C-alpha cells in the first residue's frame, strides 16, 4: 500500500519548478560538484569502464562530446557529482540525493528530448520520494551499517525516470518496487575504503533506478511489496519505520526542501564541530594562536564517525573532526584542496589536530536526528575558557547558504576545471536554466565548455 501511494504521488502530481526556488540552488550545487568531480579521484577510470559497456548514443557525460546510454551516462555523472563529497545532504535521512536524482533526470531527459521544465519536475518528485524513504527509516537504517545514498536513492531515481517516461501509477509502482529490490550500499567504506566508494553508491543508484523504470515500462515482473513487506527493504534493513514521515502530507509537504548545501567538502557529521569552533572564536575575538585545547561534545553518531585524531588517508581526514577543525583554523575555511595527502600530512595541520578531543554526550544524542548538536569547549593558553554550540550544521535550511555563498562555493569548485571566464558564464546560465528550453540544448551547452 505504501509503495502504491508513493507511486500515485509521483505519477499524478504536477509540479512547477518555479514554486520550488530552492530546487534551483540544488541544481546549481549538483552541477558545480559534477564539474569539479571530473578532476576527482578515479573519474577517468569509472568513465572509461561505463563508456565501454555498449554502443548506444543517448545521453552525454559531463564535459564530454561523446554520448553513451542514458543509464550509463546517469551513473557516470552521478559519480562525478558525489566524487568530492561536496554535494547536498538530507540530515533526517543521512542521504545524498542530488547527484543520483538530478543527473539521472538530465540523462533520461536528454535521451527523450524532454523540456527543462519536465526534467525539473521529475527532479522534484524523485527527490521527494528519496527523501521520504530515507527519513522514514533513519537513523536505524544508518546505524545498522547501510548507506542510504545507495539503498534509498534508487527509488527516487526510479520515480524521476518513470515520470519522464510517462508511466502511469501502476507502472511507477512497479518501478519503485523493482528499485527497492536493488537496494544496496554499506558503510564499510567509512572504515577501510574511500569516499569514491560512496560516490559509486550514487552511480549504482542512478543505474538501478533507471533500469527499474525501463523494466517496468516493458511490463517486467513485479517483485511484490519489496519496500514494506515481510522481507522488504524496511524490515530487513531497518526493522521499523515511521509511516507519518513516509506518507504524511504527501503532495502538500515537501521533505526534500530540508536538504542541506554543504559548506565543506567532508562528511556532514564533521561540519557542526567546525561551525561551533568558528562561532566560539568569532564571539570571543580569539585567534588560532590563542588556543590550548578544543573539546567537541556531540551526539553519539558524530563522535563515532569523527573521532579520528590522527588521519593518515584522505578518507580518514574527510571523517575526522580533528582534521576538519585544524584545516579550518589554518585557512579560515575548507576546500577540496585541503583533502589531499600533502595537506593532511602537513605538520601545521597535525599540530592543531592534536588540540582537539571528541566526546559523546547522552543529552545531545537524545536531540539527534531532529538536531545535529555540537558544543565546542575552548581553552586558551592564558587560562580562559569559552563555549559555543551549533544545533545544526551551516548549510541546513535553518542556517542556509546564501545565493552568493553558493555561487562562491560553485566558483571555487569549477574554476580549476573550466577557468574563470567559463565558470562565470556557466553560473549565469544555471541561474536561469529554464532558458535552455530543452535538456538537449543544456547538454549541448555543457559539451561546448570543454
């Protein structure tokens, strides 16, 4: 029943992107991340493998004149957009949906010669399905070791693809059930893997969701209630779920609008710690040279994820509260260039990381996941003590990035790839993406940037 309701929503709801101005910011963020990802780790490797799968010339890879199948182009572009872990995140679902849903809608839209407005509508509906599925089963799902970017996004992609393919509610239901049946993605990479494994979860979500929609269009066998059934995704991978989050206000309340735009290219569980330290320094006119000790007190999940005092790999640094704070103190911000082996192993970064300790607190844990609270307790070399709290990380809807901040973030990501002039031009185009008229016109423009 739940999947049917989600399918009816996705198939029969008509949305206008102009009623969702935040969706334009999410679009800009995703494409900026995707452009930067072209130069990211293993980008050429993954692109080369997917290009070798077949001869279909349906959709474009970012910043390339060569076309491959819509499914494979979506997978490659989703990977690129997630490659530097700078893409959006929905805290309530611990899920990164923009890379998979936006890039899939564009690839299918280009293949079908859809309008930009049709693509944007599919993005909004797909985002919403992914957001509700992820938020309904978290934090239990994440606690069990599953990565929602891999497990929940296939349903969002399937909903977006089904919308563009013109499937009715029954066909969309089949697509969602097939997508739920492919749910996969584990957090083991956070221990001994790499952030590119997380990016691969986005790629596989794009691939699975589009394949599911295409199979459903051809009448492929329905696997049954693979979302909420006895042996479905929810029961097997979470044990329980919140039906009100999944279905409440469907079509009138849009949970994807709670997605955050990241200010820093690292695990989201690190960001509030940086914000709390930054707030403490700003409020008390402190400089990094004044600091003797920084104690971060936070909720259990953030402490478990981020208590990595001596990171020696890029992944460890991306998941280290200690390093994120140290790098922030050194530069007053964080960028992709801070997450290289050279930067991580710099003596100055190590020295400031040693000042940081991380502690979990039961009272703060009780506020999670509605809040992601962090408290910075700062001691100075002259014996003073200061405290500041960040109830949610910056970039969340409660503490949003302004349009100017988003464009600065986008510019810093894209300029090393496109150059300053083309970056400014591309940002201007993204502000009014509807002016392209069609997905093919937009991807044709992207190809011209190389």
